[in-house]
C-alpha cells in the first residue's frame, strides 16, 4: 500500500514526510482492517512531523481522523460488518483497570495508546484499528464532512466543557482552525456570545460568517470580559493574554497536546479574582459518542479544504502557515 511516513522529524519545509510503499497491514485479534477513504489533517500530525512530539516508533504513518470501510476482520471481532463505514480517532487503547479508567477518565490512562503516534494512522490506503475504539458513522454524512469531527470536533467539545462556560456567557477562542470553528458553532447554538482572536484574516472572516460577535488579532483585547476562553493556538505567550481577558471567576482551557513555553504570570493581573487555567488531555470514548450525537443534532457546518493524497506534505505545510480554511482533509481512496 502507499503511505506517508515521518522519515526524519523536522520543519515541514525540510520534507520530513515521505510517500513510500509499505506491506498491507493485517488485523489482529479484536481489530479491523479499514480501506481509508479520507483522513483529516490535525495539528497533532504537524507536531509529530516537526518533532514537537517525540516519535514513539520510527517512520510512523500519521493521521487519526480516519473515515473508511471495513475490508477485513481479525479474530474475535463482531462489532462491525465487512463493508461498513466507520471512523477511527486518536484514542486506540486504554488498560481498563487503572484508577483513571475505573473512574470514567480513560483519557488519563497512563497505558493509553494513540492512532498515528503509537501505531500507524490514516495517511495511508489501509489502516488497522481496534474495533472497540472505532465509531459507527451515519451514512448521510459525507466523508470529508465527518473526518474533522473525529478529533478536531471531539477535543473541541471536551475543551468547551472544561472551560465551564455559563449559560448565555461570553466565550473567547484563541486560534481558529479545524477544532475552533466547530467548537464555536456548538457554543453559539447553545446561546453563547463568541469572540475569536486569531492572527489569520481568512480565519477571522470565517469566524464572522459562522456567527462570532467579533474577530480580531490574537493579542487584541476582546470587546467584553470573557466568562470562559479556549486556547487552540499552540502559543504559550497567549496564556497571560487570555487570562487577562477573563472576567472574575473565568476559566481558560488549553486544548492542544503541545504548547510553547508560558511566560511568567502575575498573580494579581492573571489569576486573582478566582480566574483559573486548565489543560485538556485527549478524550474518552464517551466524549466521542456524545459529541457525534450532538454534531448530528446541531447539523454543524464543517468547513473542509480537500487535498489529494499525493499532497499530504503540502497540507501540513499549509497548516503550519495558517493557509487552511477550517480543516484540511486528505482524499485517499479513488472515487
């Protein structure tokens, strides 16, 4: 099969991603083999490719927003039929026995494994996935629309919950890519006022089209104090900026897996008056089920920029350069 691998992690302009031929994978016990139709391109893929995330195995195939058809089954599989369309996301294994798993917080399992990091992902014609961690997808959603929901959507949903936005409150969103443009719609449909702060004029325009009250530069002050904020941009320098924009008692949720260093905080300016900051770590399968049901009910508008499979490296370069509107999606299977 054809697949893109991270040959030598480094800046995207140095061509760290290479298109190669690999043996077709074989599903093991409890696994299914998926013919990949499309795969979303996530900022985590960029972090892995550029070396912000330490590779856990050599020549990893990135991609964890996989939409495809089951073409083979390993021993003991029964959840999906051959030919069924499924979604494969970031989380692919947890121990099920640790304190976090028993408490319903499997995203914090220390034995967790992830698609496109611990195991090969969806920048390939075929992928293997544990059936227990895959999602059944409604047939009326087209492939390119549903792919970004499988990580960008799910993690944005968890970040929104972690931000503790009160009903009818004001939400600040820092950075406005794949995850943010979906999260903003959920908040808007639930009655919030949304202010977007991002450096990209293209992203600012998209935010306003989707219903944001305002859209301005990443370091600008929002037009009103924020009851909650979510930082999607992997820029630690924005943490004090976002904290200073919070109203009393507000919460800043940091949604990324990687963040550059945070500057020193001033207690009185950034944290006093019960302002707080929290991180977001992966997601549980329950988060995924809840979000996909909510996305269907709200009929979210997914803005996707498609790329042919042969241009996966260009998709990552465009993501790094803030040239992608909404979510980038690779078209892999031949139509």
